[in-house]
């Protein structure tokens, strides 16, 4: 069997989607435990790695596929049908892979040169988070929160707001390795409980400047990563396109909810004995929901395709 990275784009897309679809039964079986334990199962994370899902936005130099965002949507549309929390972790971790591909080669090597399977989680600064600029980088200290999938991450991409002598703080995305933080078990949510979006505690960690990238650098167009990774992927605007990774999860969850509702209605009857699935009112509501879900997909795909075309053409 050829290496996955050697497959043409459409064959690789089909293969990845099929792998995701095959996981739906096991994801549904594990979903109650995921909810109860407030984290994705280890077996699920291993399956995602073995399937190559985290490779879709990884630079080719490390065995990645450098694929477009619609592939993420296709994978999420299957995983979300099985377990929303597991799908959320996938889209979050793969999104950080994309951001790291926009950083300079040194940051990419730090993460993947010795471990091409390494994953990165995101995190947001808490009230006690502090950042100090020093020679060659920053000192980060305190708590960073909402780090979905942190249990499996080898690195965290901290959002830093670096104080400046004049003007607003500088917004940076900067890598810290697992050895530089501790996980805080504080994720007790009612929705997406299984994402394990815990906090992490950083204690005066030095972050070399090469491991960071500013918000302005990922706003669209040339990035340090696009200079060494020629795919348009690394020129896409983070704040316009990146947030749609979460919309992709929502789309998959919506598909799963619709399937569950149809299955439930097909086995139920009204108090008068009528089959609920045959009632025109029920069919109309199911049709409306299906149309809205499909419309959401079309909007996402259109945005992905248009942004890719702009990035590929170097249009401002």
C-alpha cells in the first residue's frame, strides 16, 4: 500500500473520510464514557493519529498532507456524527497544527523534527496570566484556560498579550512544551463535557521568540511558514477562516442529531396509533432541518474555496 502522503488529493480525501466513517460506531460506543470522564478516550486519540487525521494541515516536510479546509469539514462531518467532544478535540488540535505551519522553520522543527506525530493544543490566558518580554523571548507565568485536548497534546500554543511601552499589548501565539506546564483538572461543563478543555499552569517559563507568531502575521497573506511551505494553506487568514474549525464540528454534530431523530421517530407512534415518521408535519420539520444543515455546509465550503483561491493567487 502506498504511503498516504503519496496519494493524489482526491484519493487521499476519500481515504481519510472513509477512515472517519469507520470510526463512528466506536465513537458512539465510547461517548458515554467520554462524557462521564470529561475527556476523550485514549483509544480514540490513537485511532485519530493512526488514521492520519492530524496530518491534513501539517507541512509535507514532516510527512503531512497540506490539504484544504474542506477536508477537515469532511472528516468532522463523520466524527461529529459519532461523538461531538471527540470531533471538537480533532478540529482544535488540527487547527493548531495549521498555525504552527505558519511559523518559522525553527518552530516547526521544535515540534515535529523528532516526533512527526506531535500535537498542539490551544489555550487562552486567565486572569492571573502574565507575560514579560525579555532578551530573546518572553517569560510566561500563570494560568491558561480552555485548552481542549490538552491531555493528549505535546505542546500548547499559548495566546500571549505582551505589554508594550506604548500602545496596546502585542498579541502572540507562542509554543510551550509539555515539560513546561501542569494540567489543572477544572473542566466541569454541561456541554462538550468530554473535550477535556482544562486549564494549564505555567511557572515562569521562558519562550524563545522563534516559537511565537503575532496576530498580525496570521491575518492573511505571507507568513514565515509560507516562505518554506509553498501551499496556500499557510497564507489563509486565521481570524476569518480558523474559527470555522468549530463550525465544522457543529455541522457534524447536527448531522448526528438529525440521524438520531429520524431513527427515533421511525420507531414511534402517536397516541392514535399513527406512525410519527409518516406525519406530514414531522416530515416537514425533518426536511427543514436537513435543508438548514446542508445550507450551513455549502456556506462553509464556499468560504473555504474562495479563501483558498485568494491565497493561491496572492491577491491582497
